[in-house]
């Protein structure tokens, strides 16, 4: 088995394991062979441990006793989730060498279901950005479909790994589109659940009231499969024709800037990083922290009032429609040398769902489906139908 073997999604792998047509060890070997350092999907690997876990999963399938619904399936984890005995630096020099003693709750659940963690995928520093540029404004993660193009962020490493066949499943986070943009630009699936539905225990915060965690995969069915393991409702099937709204969503970019930046500034102050260690940040995140200091209480109050209006607007939309279909960004993945800030082209389309806590699923065609709070199963079922 090698990297030239056909790329299989998690559902296909599980069927092959059950039929003894493929082993978890062979599946891991194929994923490992596809890891391309030039693409920069991974910040850290734990392949020795993964091989041991894959061998144990192989033995379990051979006995006819798989250890869980993801037994032997490789998974990649964004470098924002704590991972036991594996460095979790959150893409920042400030946390280099940090090795947690335990797994984040979502990692624990995935591993308890039998998933085999391969390593940590790259994130924009502290998940505060979408360009996947490093300290010297150089690309740290590239788009596997065209390495000269951006993969989107901040879960760009997870999107890249899934799209390139390095892992069939990945965990990401979404505070302002950070699952959905890399899913769209890397042409995979990415699901942001209803806010608060999945635990963020052990996940480094960007803005806690807006932070979400969720699955990324090559298929909507695999997103649903991983989502259920993480604590979401079981997958559903559509039993009626959906009422889809194609009207533009309200642009809450400025609302998001005011609310998210002030909250994120508090996180970094509380961590003791800002302003004492300002020089250790990448230029982009340092500039955002400086900007956050200038946001006034009046701006925050105005943003909250505008958010209330947007909430009422979306309530009215969902009284008439089941789901909203909209773009994830105004353009497809740009070249790095175009010097486009992804926030400018994506924020008008993706921050509303985080601000209101709405479930949203990004599709490989660059569109997304958004539903009312709690309609996670419906959004995933609709995504599987597209």
C-alpha cells in the first residue's frame, strides 16, 4: 500500500476493514505516503504512536470486535486542540514546546471511537487569520490543488490534509469561518455546528463566545459520522423537499470585528502574552491586537445592537425557509502573490453564522448551507444531498 493507492473516505475505509480487504495499518501507510512537506499541512506528527494504534485496530477487526465506530480510521487534528504527549503550539512561537498532559475532549472522543490521530495540522497563529502566512509573511500551508494558492484558514492544515488524501477526517475550529473557508477553497466538506453543541474543553480560545469546533472530511456523510462521535445528533435523511433561500445574508463584518477583537484581546491579556511578549507574535496577529485596543465601548454597544437586528432578520428568514444557501467567499482560492486578505472576501459571508451560533456546512463547490440553531442534522442531511 502506498500514496499512489486510491484515496478513500472514512466510510469506504470502514467497509474495507469489515470485509478484510484493507487493514488499518495499510490505510495509515497510504495516508503517511501522501504527506507532502511542501504543502505544509502538518505542524507535528505522532506516527509511531499512530502505527501502534493502527496495529491494535487491525487486530480488533481481525477478531470481529472493532473498538468503535471509527476503529482504525486516521484523523488529523488542528494544532489548537490539546493532544496528550504531542506538541500543541497553536501556530505560535509563544507556545513552542508546549506538550499537554491530556487530550482535548473532542480528541478524546474521537480516539475513544477508535480514530487514529496522525498528527497536528497547521493553523494561522492562534487561529486569528485566514491567509496561513507565517512570521515572515511566507506561506506555511498551501492549497493541494495548486500550491501557489491559499488553502484558506485558520483550519488550513486540516483542509489541506483532507483534500490531499493525507487523512480522511480532520478536526477544525470556526470562530469566523475558519472551517468553512478552507473546506471551500480546498474543495472538501466542513461543518460548523450550533454554538455550544460540541465541547471546546482543551481547545485554545480565540473568542470564547464565538468559538466552535467541527469536522472536516471528503464527504458530508463522513462529517456526519465524525460529528455524531463528537457528541452531535445522529445523521438524518431528508423526507421532504426543502425550502431554500438564496437571498444574500446580512454583512456583519464590522460587528464581528468589534466583538471578536475585543474578546480576543482579553484572552491574550489574561494569558500574559499581551503586551509583555508582543514582539513574539507574527506581524499580522500583532497588528490585530493593536487594532483591538482602539475599539471603543460605543462601538461594541453599537455592534451588539446591530447583531440583535440581524438575529431578528434571520428568525424571520427561517420562519419562511428551512435553509439558506450562500457563497463562502466572493472568490475562489487566490494566489499568494495576489496579496489578498481572505478576511476581506470571506467575512461578509461567514461571520454571521458564528455571531448567531447557527449551524453551517461548506460544500466543495464553494457554497454553504446555513440553518437555524439546533438544525444540525437537517443541514448535514441537506449537504449530503448536494
